[in-house]
């Protein structure tokens, strides 16, 4: 994984390979890791893309993935860790966070999904991350927060003003 672009603090700082913060979001540790991420993206991604549009969707997805990678990198540097990290989970958590904003600015419900259900899904997904060994929960939280913030500024404010 490291030879193909996974994120690692020593490689980033030692060789200046900052692109790894981005490339790591397209790599996965096995088919199960990939399928879990794709299932969540399939179930939620279409609804979210319909709500915010394709261009915003892409920006929120990529921005959340990058933010998750950066927060994970920063945390590892602070804690003296040197893990190898990969996966789209930060980006997917960004879609979850973005969907929370979409639901909230649409009066607590969007296409049959309530705010309570979406918050429950976010908490449950975070819980599974904390319950599974080897999961980069800092990247998940970074992606979730980035998704909330980016969606609020690119979609939420305009939608609230329009309504």
C-alpha cells in the first residue's frame, strides 16, 4: 500500500510527498473495506447528489476526503504515530455530514430521511469505526466535520436564503 500512494507521516514529511493525502482516499485495505465504503456511498450518495448537484457533490466528497486525511496526518504527527492509512471513509463520512445539513435546511426531512434517522446513522457508523481495530477514526471525524462545514457553506446558506 505504501508503494502505491497510501498516507504515512514519515514518507510525507521525509520525502515531501503531500499528494499522499489525496491518493490515500482512493485506496483500500482489501475487498471488504472497499465494499463497506461503496455500500454506504451507494445508499446515500445518490440522494445527496440529487440534493446538492454533481459539482457540489464532487467538491464535498473530495474536500471531505482530503480533510479527513489531513486531520489523520496531523493527529499522527502529534501522537508520534507512523501508521499507513488508506480508504475513502473520510470522504464518505463527509457525505454523511453533508446529508445532515441537507436534511436540517429542508426542515428536518429530505426524501423520507429524517434528521433523527440521519444522526443515528452517523453515530452508529462512527461507533463501528471505534469498535473495529485498525480503523482511522480521526479521519472519519475529520471527513464528517468537513462535510458538514463545506455543505453548509456551499448549499445550506443559499437554500436557507431561498426559503
